[in-house]
């Protein structure tokens, strides 16, 4: 939500925002219009845990964006907090579908639409970084987010003869609805608006300095 709002100050950038939350998307459109009435925003309500959604996004890019993408920010995520013994097959499947399979397959589907210097960003978590502090109840979440780190390195290598750029941001605690639901008594040192601005700026400028990198974005050490 806040990433898109950070982009809305630009009149020469077009954004496709995808979310399961249709009401949230309508709210986003209204807030972005207030910020900048010339901002070009297309919203699409889809559940990225459903594989058919991947094809729907591809068709929309082809139809409404002239088959041209300057990049993708894979920010969708699902957090399941349960003791390891209680995690069900359904929990595990949902975690990996949204946190791992979706960004993998969506990048694959959209690869033919990327412009020459497109920047693809995977949003991971400090919980998925080897050697970082881990928390009870987040085994499915952290394990699924860890896959994005290796995927970033693999894609940077596989596409190294091109000018495509792949990076992974491993976020620390950010005050979002998802964090509040998982840890209601915890107050994160960074709010969603601050992190949204950072990610938007990194999308626009980070590809000049990084490729195939895991960048921890956290105020605490591992």
C-alpha cells in the first residue's frame, strides 16, 4: 500500500497494484489521487496463491501496458504463526504458494515483458537470512521467505548476459497489519510509510549499485 503511495508523486510512472483486498485497492486509488491526480494507477484484485492469477496478470500487462515492464516488486506475503508441531499441510502449502511459488512463476511469466534494464525486487525477511535471530512459530514463514534469497542469486546468474537486475530486500520488523496480527504487543521501529518510501526509492535507484544481492533492511543486527 505504502510502496504504491510512494510512487504516486511521479506523473511519468505507471503502476499495476495487485492485492487480494479489493476494498484496500479502492482506498489506495483514492489516496493516490489526492496526492497526484496525474498518477497512473491500475489496480487488480487477485489471490496470488491461485496459479490462474499469474496468467491473468500477464494478459493485463500485454493488453494495458503494451507488453512492457520496467520491473516488479514482489511484496505479497502471508505470515502463519504457529508452533512447528501444529503447522498443517494447508498452512505450509499457503505459505509457499504466496511467498515462494507466486514470485517464482510470476517472474517467469513476465520475463518476456521486461524492458532491457528492468529491476526485479523480491521482498524477503530477516527471518529467512542464515545466521539471523529466529522466532518461535515462524518456521513456515521464514523458510518460505528464505527461498527468495537463493532465487535472487540464481536469476542474477542466469540472466547475467543481459542488463536485467535482480535484488532481494530482507526486511526487519515493520509496523504493518501483518506484524500486528502476529505480534500484537510489539511496536516495530519502522512504520509502513517509511519502508514503502525506501523500497520505492531502491526500485528506482538501487539497480545502479546492486545486482544479485541480499540487502538486509533492519535496525537490528542478526
